[in-house]
C-alpha cells in the first residue's frame, strides 16, 4: 500500500518537462532555436513550428542541433536532449548553475566528431554520446587553472580550449580534445560506439589535424 501511494505521489515529469508536438506527425523540423522559456523546432522553409519543449520554472540558455536531436542547456545546469517525440536524456552539471547565471552559456555546448558532445565549464570538460547521453570521458582543469568555454575553437576534428593558469608555461594553457578525449601521442582510449556496433576509430593516437 505504501509503495502504491508513493508511486501515485511521484511527479509525472520529474524534470518539469513539457514537450508539445505541432503539425503533421512524421514531418521533422530542420532548425531549432530558443524562444523565451522554451526550445522550439521549426521548418525554415515555411516557418511552421514542429514542436516546443519547455521545463516548468526553467529557461534554456542555449541549444545545439546534433544528429536529429536538440541539445539544450538550462539555467539550473541541466543538459537535455530531445528528438521532438520524447526527451531522450537529462544530465546535470555539478555546481554549474551559479556560474551559468553570471556568465551565460557561450561556448558551453560543443559538438565533437562521431556523434559526441563536449560540455565545457571552468572546472571540467565532460563528453557525452548524443544518441543516449552516455558519459564517455571527463577532463578536469589543471590545478590553479580554469577552462574558458568562450575561447574554444575547432581545428579540424579537434576542439582547442583555452585553460588560463595562475602559473605555468603557455603550453599548459591550451588543451586539445576530440571525441575520444584529450589528444596525446600513443594514447589508447576506449571507443565511443553504441553497444553492439563496434568501437573502432581510424587513428586513436593521431596528432592535431591540419586546418581545413
């Protein structure tokens, strides 16, 4: 009886999710944007809205399209992914809400090759597989250093992130990562493929790729 009562009291949407579909089913949106307190997907050809995703009492700070998903960063430090039919996953950023309120979301969500997402905050870079939100790797900032999401740039398949430090050589103040983690000679990382689909990578120990 107690278990049944507890189940009935449990909120239907523990993260306050409110996902509303618009238009004919089966017509996917091709663009996403934040608008007020929601993330919206629409067809840029006619401007028709396909779906709207909001979270009760929360506001999206940024959104990133990624392989049929919309990855959104919210003001409480939650990262979510939706495909317009369901909210696929939720991931919380540790102790990030205060920093986001002060600095905004510029550069926090960064796409990586092969269906991966980097979330860059001052204390760490965290990588998730966009298909299911699986945590793949975490890179903490060096002692007395902090990452700068707004000063990250793509260089071929690599993401270069500034890491200003109180002391140390300038070479310690820049890191390079890709879908497999920090780029370093002779590394042997785990692959990021979905279970059962293989985990191969063309060259896991590759150096920085030349500019394109």
